[in-house]
C-alpha cells in the first residue's frame, strides 16, 4: 500500500531506476508541435541554406581522427608481421654488404665494420623474435552464450501495481540494451522479482528454482555488497568461489552485477557474456528510497 501523497508517489515512480546517462535506453522523441503557416515566398529562402553554411557557422570543438590508430587497426596482420620483414631485410643487407665489399667473412674484433655488423645482426634477430611473438599473440574474442535454464517471471503480488509496472519496465530496458538475461530483486527479506532465464528446479521439471532469500542474504557476496553500499561487478563469474551462492541463476551465467538497495535489499543482474557490462551499463543506480515508497 502507498503511504505518501500522490505527488510524492509520482516522483518516486520517475526516479525508481535512474541512470547517470540516458543514452543507453531508447528515448521517445517529443511530440512535434504544429508549425505556424509560412508564406510561400519564405520557403525558397529557407531551402537555400546548405549544410556547408551550417558547418561554417558551427564554432564548437570538432572530433579528431587518429589516422595512425585507424591505419593500424585496419592493417592488423601487416603490422604484426612488420618486424619479421624488417629483421629479414636487415640480415640480407648485412650478408650482401659482406659479400660485395671485399671484407673477409671471418669476424675480426679489431675491425669497426665487423663490430657494426655484429650489432646489426643482433638488432635483426631481435626484430625477428619480436615479430614471431606478435604473431603468436592473438586477442581472444568472447561471444555470448545461451543461458542454460528455463524462462521465469515471478512477481510478488503483495506490492503495488505501479511498482510492478516499474519493475517490468526496468527489466525490458536492461534486457534490450545490455547483455542482461536474468534479474532478481530482493527487498525487505522478500523476493519481489525473478525474471528472465533461471536455473531449473531439481524437484520439478521445467520450473524455475525458487530464490532462498535468507540463505542468499547470509552469503558473502550479498553481505559484502550491502555492507559496503557500493555496486559489485563480477566480470567473470566462473573465477569467483562465491558463484555457488547464486544457484538460481543459469549454470553458465558469465557475469553478474550486485546492486545494493540501501541496507534492506539487493538487485542481482546476470549477463550472458564475460565482461559484457560496460561502464555505462554499470552506472545505473536503484533509488531504494523511492522503491520503499512504492512498495
């Protein structure tokens, strides 16, 4: 039930899930107002303004292009093998210089030419080894996985309709703009929302596992996040021993965000790709004061 005035409720609804940046969510354009009638004589004058004149009128800062960085990214294979070409060419030049300059092939430490050739050979071998190392190191591309589980949508019927509407809006926003595939909201010792892909129950086939709220809040992951009051991001969930505290998530969940809701609850967001949540995705904040007003 609501315990505040209608104006306070509407303000709470608007700030329930606030983001520091709204670019990650689709924003509907404002309704266009009806333009006043314009004289036909003014239409050619308005159409005569070209984009070039608009660009000349713009005095603000312009983005700079990194030409070297763009070229390197577009020619990645060539850049990686470039030290091999340089080292091989250097070795060839040293051998040709020894063959056609009349200098004895035996190295003489007293000769300045021999010392220069030794130094050149060392640099050439270094370039060859550097090229081989660069070719052997390849970036590992991480692809999203298909969560192993069942579809789930459990919403606590004891909360208000407006709170249910806001929670569903948050889920639709996160699932459509980020790699979020599971969302669980715990507040006041109750599970208010479990939606998305969940682990299958061991007792019933095709039924999602129920969240054990008491056991979850007693775990080290939730206690640490709620105690610090700061968001906790597990970029690669398989590397954390505490992953066993989240059995209700799909077994192959790749990343998790733990967002504390004050000192009374926590929101758990599961993703389908390692390091899939960007800094912008992690910047969302849950206004637990507004949520407490809604529920």
